[in-house]
């Protein structure tokens, strides 16, 4: 039997740590990467394991994990308890790319104060985690020194593993000024707690299927330029281009932290979770109609359903002849508001245009309903 080499110094994993975090802390002590450690251990795995959340943290290969435990002088059962697939949470509700995880810099400062290595908490990989429950501050996915996103790695500095920015090589710290108010963080804590309860199937929580349908609706293509519905909402959306994304139930798992926050705030507004409509008002009528239509389509369909039921649903749409929509468009183009919008650019222009169209349709609807 081949002798497995032993590393002279190996830090113990923390109870709430990710496997990839522990492996990176081990490797940085020897000035190498986790993949190089595994190659040294003699594991001939040709799959691209490192950088893959599923193969590193959620469902790692048993032989590779056994080699890590042996070289660290750990009982394999101690390491196996860190495997995420053993929990009830499905993989679709974890963030797949570690570059999109947020971190609490106050937690990392606490690690240093307690004489511990920096380490990545399991909860930071949950799709709904946006605020640290302990410190009540927003998670960050960007460097507080150079503002680069998603380029963090472990480095052995001053007798400990530190998380540093791979761009400017500055150690992560919570010393930077916090920019979010307590009201916003408290609201996000309530929203994320509601989403977590739905994922875990807690009694009295919103149904997970409804949450999935709301997210799918928000990221479905609208008829305006093919943009997803979320791009037309009057929310404080992240800067930059919209993610290249097709709607599916596990959308949060593939989005960056800012877009995940925008998505579950919009979903909370649509479902009126934790009274989100008191904060942001009711969602646009067209979005509520789209959401209701998707919910209806997701229900089991019975072959014997009477045709008049379909007729009644279709009649609620109140579609107008094309000539009426052309008249509304011409009125918008002739208005002073349209001339002001022409000077705008980017997302501000899109939101203003969306509000202008909604106002025109609403006024037309109100005039038709007048007695």
C-alpha cells in the first residue's frame, strides 16, 4: 500500500467552514494552491475540481477527501461533516461561483482578534445571504481599497491565513466606512430570513414554488427590447450591464451579489413578503399580470376543463386593436416628456420610458372604465 505523505503543519477546519476554504488555508501555508497539494498527494483526478463548487464543497470525490484527511491527521468523519450535500438544502440554492460570494469584513476582523485564520463561512455561499446576522452589516464582494470585485484569495501573512485582494494584494478588513443605513440592512435581514424559511420549508413561510415563479417572472424577457422585467422596475438596480441570463428557477445561484439583492427585493415586492410594498409600493400592473399568468400555467391542467374558463381568463387582458396602440405611441412621441427623455442615456432613460408608457396605458384604461 502506498504511503500517504503527511504535512507537518495543518490548520483544523472550523465548524461552519467550507471545504474549499479549509483547503486554501492549508495550501497557502506552503506557498501553493489546493490543486498543487492534491497533485502532491498523488490523486490522479483529471476533472476540473478546483473552482467547481459542486466538486469541491457540495459533492467532493470521497478518495480526494480521504487523502486530505489523512495528510492532515484528521479522522475522515470530521471532514465528511463539511460536505454540503449532506444538508437538506439543494445545490440550486447555493451560489455556484465563489467570486460571487459576499464576505462580512467584521467577521474577518474578529478572526484576527481571536487569533484565528480568516475563513469563509458556509452561510456566505447561500443565495439569500446579503447581510451578516451577527454584525448587521452588508456583505461585500469587492475590495475596500481598490474596489475590484471577486478576486480574493488566501495568503499566509503574519502567522495566519489572510484573505487578500488578488488585484492590489491588500488584506481584507472591516475598517472601511459602512455606506448602508440600518433601516436597509434590517429590511434585507427580514427578506432573506423569509427566503431562507421558504427554501427550508418552514411552517407559515411563503411557498418555495411561488418564490421560484416570482424569480422566473422577473428574469423573463419582456416585449420591450427583450430585456427582463426586472430591468424596468423603479428600484435601485446595480450599475453595469444586465447579466447574460435566461430565466429559470435557480436564477439566484448564477447572479452576482448586487443582482441577487435586487432580485429578492423585487420578488419580495411582487409577493408582498415582510410588507415590502410599504417600502416600495405595489409592483407595476403588467408585472403582476405576468406573474399571475405564470402561476396559472404552473398549476396542474385538467383535460376536462371547460372552454368557457379559458375565454374568461383571456377576456381579462382587454387587448386593443393595433390602431389604438399606434395612437398612444404617437401621443407619447408628441409629448414634452418624450423630448426630455431623448437627452437621457442608459438605464435612467429606460426607466423613464417605462414609466411614461405605463402612465399612458393607465390613463387610457381609466378613461375607458369611467361611467
